[in-house]
C-alpha cells in the first residue's frame, strides 16, 4: 500500500455472535485503510470479531476502488468459523 491513513476502532464489546460453529461472546474491531496515492484510490475496511480462547469468529473484508472517472468498484468477502476441534 502507498501513502495514506490507517485507523483501528473497537465497535462491539461483549456482543453475542452466532456463526455456524455456535454462539460466542466477541469483541469487534474495524480497521480502515485509505491509499491516497494509488490509481485507482483504494479504501479497505476489515471488520473482525474475536472470541477469547477461540480467535477469529467472523471476518468481513471490503475493498473499494475509486477511479479518476468517479466510478467505484467494491469487492466484499465474509469468512465465518464453521467448527472448532480442541484437544
């Protein structure tokens, strides 16, 4: 990534989140990155929900590209925990 900004904010604390692996108490954080020198300009939003002792439970990633013409293109992916096997 070129020159830009990056921020990290907590947005959920002690939230109950249900994914295919079950229901977990999580903390949510969003990281926003803006690359102001690239062409096209890119904004990245990474939302992650963590569960103590289990790690990532859900991740949402969005990549937004803005072209000189003003046209935007967005790519989004979601990943959820589907199972846990503990020793």
